[in-house]
C-alpha cells in the first residue's frame, strides 16, 4: 500500500500540534463533533433542493463510543461522508482558512488555546491519539474508504466495506503520561462533561451509552434561540448558574436577537455582586463566543469594552467562521459590529435600570461604579461622553447618590460650577472648612470618596457645559460682599502674610485671606491641576514622589485667632512664628495630611499652654 505524505504546510502544523503543550486538549472532541454536525447539515441542505432525497430527522445523529479495553474512541456520524478525493483533499491539507491563520509560527507558539484560535479542527485529533482512522462512505458512492495516519509520517487510503453513508472516526487514544491523563477521553462521564461543555447546542442528537443505556447528551435547542416570551426569569437565572457565570443572582438579563447585517443571538447578564477577583489584574473580561451553536472561545475579550468588563454571558453568531484565529478575530468586521451593538445595548439597559429601578441600579453602581469611573478616565477620556450619564455621586443636599443630570437640572441660575469635595468619608467631607462658603450659598456639593473620582472628573472636565470645581480650589467663582472685604484684607495685611510665607518657606505657595471660610480659622486651597487628594493618591504609587499640590494657606480674617496672630505679628516675633506653624499644622491635620515633625508640633502646643 502506498504511503502518501501530507502537504508541507499540514506537516508543519501536525508537528506543532503534537509537540506543543496545550492546556485544552479536550477540544479535539468539539472539533470532531462539529465536523460531524457540518456533515449532517450538508445532507440537510441537499435535501432542501433535491427531491430524490428526504431528510428524516431521526436518521441523523452523532454517536460517541469509548472503548476502554482497546483504548479507542469512535465518533460516528450519519452525515454526507467523503469520497476518496475528498479525504485526500480535506484531510491531507489544511482548509484554506486554516492556512491563513497559520501565517506565522510565532503566533502559534504563543497561543495556549491553539485549536480554539486556529480552528484547524480535524488535526486536533492527533493531540490525543497515536493513530487516527477515518472510515467514510460518501452520499451517492458505492465504495467506502479508510484513511489512516499516525501523524507526521503521512497517511494511507484504501477501500473498505461500509454499509451506510457517513463517517466513522476512530482514535487510538494515547497512553497516560506524567503530565497528561488521556484516560478521561475513554470515560463515559468525562466525555459527557466535555460534550456538555462545548457541544451542548449542536442541532443533532449526540448519543452515548452511559451505564449501558443510550442517552442523548446535548440539549440541542439553545436558550438564546428561543423566543423571549417563552422564557421566564428563572430560565435565565438557571442559565446563569448552569454556565457558572457567578454565584450571585444577576440584577438584570439582556436577551438580544439581531437579524440585520450581522446575525447574532446573545444573552448577557449584569451581576449583582463583584467577583472576588474583579478589581485585580487576574480578572479576565469576555463573553463566550459560539459560532452557530459551537463554542469557539470561552472568554472573547473583544466583545466587551473594559468599562463593561463586569458583564457576563454569551454570543452566538451564524456569520462567524469557526476557522478564525484570535488574531484575526480582533480584526473581524462581523465581530466588531456585534461588539458595538452589544455595547450600546448594555448602555441603554443600564440607563433604563437607572430610570425605572433606581434601587437596583444603585446596588449595581455600588459594585461596579468604580469600573465606570475608570472607564471615563482611561484612554484619555475617549469614552467619557458615553459613560457620563451612568455616573452617580453622593450629594450634600440629597444625602444619597445623584446623577450629574439631576445635579445640573437643579442648579440655581447664578451657580457657575458643579462643586465637589474630596475626602475619605462623607462624614469627614461634611466637616471640611472649605465647603463652608459653597454650602452657605445653598449650592449642592458632590462628595468624592474614591481614589478614582477626582481623576475621572478632571478627565470629564464639563457636564452639559458646566465645569467641575473643587471646593478647595483657589477661585470658587463666587462673588460676595465679603470677598470684596477679603481683598481689602489681603492688601491691608500684606506684610503679615508675606512674613508667614517666609516662615513656611517652600511648604506653601502663598498665604492669603480666605474668601470661603466662615467659622474655621484656617484651611488649604490649591492652585493648578493637582489637588491635595490627588497628591495623596499619586504619592502612594511608585515613581510619583515629586508630585506636589500647590498649597495656599488661607486664613479667616474674621476669626478671633486672626486678631491674636495680628497682635503677635506687631509685638512678638517668636510668638508669631509659633502661631504660624500651628495654623499650618492645623491645616495639614484637617486635610488628613501627615505632620512632618509631630514632636515639634506637640512642643508648640505645650508652649501655648504654659
Ligand atoms: P473545517 O471543519 O474548518 O473545514 P477541519 O479540519 O475540521 O476543517 O475539517 C476539514 C474538512 O474535512 C472538512 O471541511 C470536511 O470537508 C472534511 N471532514 C472532516 N470531518 C468530516 C466528517 N465527519 N464528515 C464529512 N467530512 C468531514
Ligand atoms: Mg471543522
């Protein structure tokens, strides 16, 4: 018998496949089952146009037969079969699409889910087998053929007896090695689990004997192909659990069926609780991706933008090729369309949740609001417009989370800015001296307690043309009679402030009469882009040690303490220095900033006590 060589490309692929270590060898079964399903499809479509053929659904199935003793696994189908030429052409060469994906060897070595990525289906059988035998009888042929190969050294083809049309693939399963347990591909329960996982929604029955009883393993009609009206909320919840998307109960499900330029079905979930690893770099975003009922990727990251990385679920499309690499997938036009479509669906569903079920939205927001704010900040704010209406912040007036839309809609006419204050907790912000003037004006203040808040807002810059303004920033944009007086105070006390500035040297940028303080004697404001909160956050990260907020020490000239300060300035320089340092340290304490020399500070306090 003549031994034929594989075509050069196929040989290279085979070698790679056999010699590399793949983490997902089990996908060979998915590939063989999907080929079997394709083969049945082919008869089905033929029957649609050929009157001499009838398609009797019961006659078409896939059967999986493990044989532990002989270490063989058979995958039998009643599909269209292959002629001798088809065996030569289809099993001896890589399908065109496969070879495209195969451009660079490097790409292949990187991938750990190589088959899933490259879909070079049939060859994956060699990952688990020493010998692969294909016995097939094509529709309309009298003669059946046997194709056999033990890998890189080529294959043989010879005539054989076979009664019915269809294909039988016989794998001689490898012996176990130290790292790999091949036995699981001979165990009924192991096989059942693999079929469930990857091929549950194949349209034809996949049969297997379990404990000597023939069973149909796959459920065949996927929930996402069903009509929404037929499904109950429990169905979706069960699906969520079955798929292990999470242990919680999802807040919302989104069922999409699109029959437009790109056809797809999707079921998406918005979880209630944060997965334990969500805000770590271990967390992988992505949706399950099916091509016509066959799982091709369990986490396709390209389907979700980072800011919606919390969304769980799956997408099934008829328009995606199975033979598509991850590399190519990123550039796939269909996939991009689907991703875009999904993104806007998620957004509109979140907005309607916010509108109609506010409590649920707030619950969602407590878990994932941070991610949305990261989304505003990331990529230089390129998604900020998309996300701004999903944001919420705690309001000084409402004492609950409010949206920017709500804030702006009730701004008094004379209010120029959207005010915010940053701090560790709502309680601490409430007591911040810097909020006094804004609060007295009756303006609402948004409380920022998360690291990301101020960074996100700096990226947003404006909402509905209103600028954001920190209550600690130099100019609050509020003109009052007092601020006129304050300016005069500044003039009047110019020598005093200069002197304080000298004492504090490079610790502050300026010392001024405050326009914002009402009852407190002292506070900091900042100039420039970096606020005190931002300085704290940035300093906590490596490489940012030099970042400094430009601090201005503001003194309340109406406070009794100021009169003592003035008196000391005129009469007692030593006391004046002491007071200046004390006021500076008080401002640090109010901001929650560390005091550089606590011993000196307590000594200073003792000095005024004795
Ligand atoms: P793909 O399925 O993406 O075309 P595969 O490597 O999985 O690539 O299969 C190669 C080809 O071999 C198929 O396109 C098909 O023509 C043929 N083939 C494989 N398995 C079967 C089968 N069970 N019945 C009929 N033809 C098959
Ligand atoms: Mg295939």
